[in-house]
C-alpha cells in the first residue's frame, strides 16, 4: 500500500478520484484495525 500524493499527477480527474479512493480505503482499514484492537483489549 503506497499512499503518495503527486501534485502534478492530479491533472486528470480520474487519477484524482483513484488516489482519493485509495486514501479513503487506507483510512477505513486503519480505523477498522484500531476498533478491532480496542474491542479485543477491552474484553
């Protein structure tokens, strides 16, 4: 998983949407992992 923001790569909207989607995906995975760890430790 490589999250790299290219300023010059944001010229066409398809790349911008794809990079934004991958960032959201990574964010959700991190959030879900934190939640799972929190639930396991709280038990």
